[in-house]
C-alpha cells in the first residue's frame, strides 16, 4: 500500500480532509516532530 492510499485511509478514519491532513503534517514536521505542536490553538 502506498503513501496515497495510507493518507486516504487516515483521512477517512479521522473524517478529515486531505488539506487538513497535510496542514497538520507540515506543522508536525516543522516543529521537529513535537506532538505538542498538534494541540488545539
């Protein structure tokens, strides 16, 4: 299973859009993988 399929399954599981997924992924990567960066703002 490729990254695109995994992303689609993740989006469906959490009922989020692809745009939201990538927004959160970029926030997580930019924080050097600090889980606290994903907390509500």
